[in-house]
């Protein structure tokens, strides 16, 4: 049996475990997926050995701090500076970023004329990478004027009018603080706007409710979450195939 898992700090409500457990059962794949809570990422090597992991996902707060413990990064993970999927291949740990695939799958359906990205953390960096890759002009909103192009109190109706795609890459509005929403001039949002909230719990955040009231097209983070999980599985499968081919050649 092959072993996979999710490394993070607090993992009590994980989509990934349910997703992979159902996938392995439905497709009769001889594998399991466990939730591995780590107090400190420096113990990662002993965890990989103990659990005989073939691959794992990484979540908050280790997507960036895991990088020094890896042997190699995919070009995309390197460019973003964050890893959410690790392949163990011939004893080497290779970091990938499949959040990118999830973001691409979501924005496929949305306006790409100009994006306003809220937040400057790891998820925001992956969104910025995707915008650059697809030639989508973007501006960044931060609470700190040194980190972004705008702070929330400088967002005018004109700024909103000039960015038809608004992407929330902050945790604002996430359960349990479901009454909260980013501080935007909501009256300026129109039916020409698309709003993508990376938050998926709740399914309809306060941001998405208020944007819908203005007539905007909305997407939550669920498609991104599902797509990154599927992309992680394909990444692990590809590594396994390559190893098998190498073994046959040798
Ligand atoms: N759907 C998916 O598959 C998926 C994947 C990854 C992440 N996510 C979600 O995306 C969100 C961000 O993830 P992350 O890992 O980038 O998180 P993070 O590093 O904790 O936060 C991202 C940024 O949000 C801003 N922020 C934090 N608290 C805020 C507050 N109270 N008010 C306003 N801004 C605040 C900060 O930027 P400034 O300090 O510059 O303002 C921070 O750098 C989370 O909700 C996460 O669950 C979803």
C-alpha cells in the first residue's frame, strides 16, 4: 500500500482527506491519505521515513518554510516561492505548486482584463504568478502600504471600475468569522465584475454575497481546491511512472 498525506499545523477540518479517501475507495487504489499535524517543520524527514510517504500535500503554515528541507523545486514552485505538493522520488523530495493549476482552472471562467488581488501571502503570490503567466494586468491591495499598490482605505470607485476581476487571497470571511468581508467600496461593483474568493468555507462568503447583490459573477475556492488535489494526484502518479520506467531501463 502507498501512503500519502497532508502536512500542516491544525488539520481538524480537511477537505483533502475526504477527497483522497473517497477517490482511493471508488477507484480501488491501494493507498491511504492521512492528516499529519506538525508542531515544527524541521521534523519532516523523520515523518516521511516513519510513515513511508510516497508524496504529500503541504498547507498553512508550512508552504514556504518547507522549501529548505526539499532537494528540488519545479520551476513553478520556485517562481512562486511556495510548495503545496511534494513528490518523494528515489529518496529525493521534489516540491511542486498545484495551487497554480487550481487558480488557472477557476479564472478560466472569469474576466481577465485586469485583476485586483487582495492580500500578499502565499496564496496571493500564486495568484500573481498566474496573472503574469496569462498576461493579466493586476494590482495588489494590502493592509500595509509598503506591500501593495493600494491599502483598503485608498480603494475608490474608479479603482474598482478599472479592475473587473477581484480576487480575495486573504482569510477574511473564512469560518468561523463568516460575518466579515474585505473592506471594499461595494457600491462600485457592477454586473461587469467577477469576484473570485479563494475561501471555500463557507461556500458563499460575505464577500461573494455582497458582490452578488451588485450583480457580479462569483466563484468560491472549491474548484481551486478540487483541482489542486487532482493535480497533486497526477504529479505523484507521473513520478511513480517515471521511477518504474527508470527501473525497467536499468
Ligand atoms: N481554495 C483553495 O484551494 C485555497 C488554497 C490556498 C489558500 N486558500 C485560502 O486563501 C486564503 C489566504 O491563504 P494564505 O495562505 O495566503 O494565508 P495568509 O498567508 O495567512 O494570509 C494572506 C494575506 O492576507 C492578508 N490578511 C491576513 N489577515 C487579514 C485581515 N484580518 N484583514 C485583511 N487582510 C488580511 C495579509 O496580507 P497583508 O498583510 O498584506 O494585508 C496576508 O499576507 C486563506 O483563506 C486560505 O484558506 C484557498
